C-alpha cells in the first residue's frame, strides 16, 4: 500500500471517529451515523489495500 493511500484511509477513519464522537456529544443521531459510516469506509479501504499487499508477496 502506498503511503498516500494509507494516509487517506487513516484520515477517513479519524474524520469518521471525530464526527461520530461529536454527534454523540450533541445528541445528533444523523451525525453519529455518518461518522460511523465514514470510519467503516476507511477501515474497508485499509483492509482492501492490506489484502492487495499480501497477495503481491
């Protein structure tokens, strides 16, 4: 996985976690759900890139 793609996936995970936490703090269920979805997308992208790296070896 290139460093740029890894940073992008980590940024999505972080942004989603912050949005989810903020949504919980203010009681906004929609923001919480959006944050959870963004974090999940970052997790899936990272897992996909890790699998590609494993297959290249």
